[in-house]
């Protein structure tokens, strides 16, 4: 079902990065700007949906009205998807993610 949700997404760019980068940190702000630029170029932003750099890139996409996707993993210690995800999908296994 996760793949079905992504089937009509259109062109997208995946952003990978640390979950521990806090808002206000230069790398967080850089990832947010990257999300904006990706969105302005007509692409959806796809991340792991977590905090840090992932959140920043999703937030940048939302800033410019682009699709913001979070693809999470179902783990006992894993946090929920960040607040800037407008299409969230959770996979049970890393290999599917």
C-alpha cells in the first residue's frame, strides 16, 4: 500500500541527513533552503519523515507549497513523522523503506 501511495507523486528528490540537527543550526537552515529550492523546481521532497535535517527539508517544501513526503519505519523507539509531512507512509521493514 505504501508504494501505491507514491505512484502518483510525480518527480521527487530524496533528502537524507541527521535526525539530531536542531532548528536554528546552520545545517538545519541549509536543509530547509534545499527543500525550498527542490520544491520551487517542481519536485516533491521525500525524507525519512523524522526530525533534524529530514524535518528541515520537509519544512522547506511546505514553505513553497510543494509536496512533502515522509517515509518512516515502524520501530518501538522511532519517533512519529514530523509536523511538516503532508503525505506520511510507514513501512515495517528498512529494506522496503
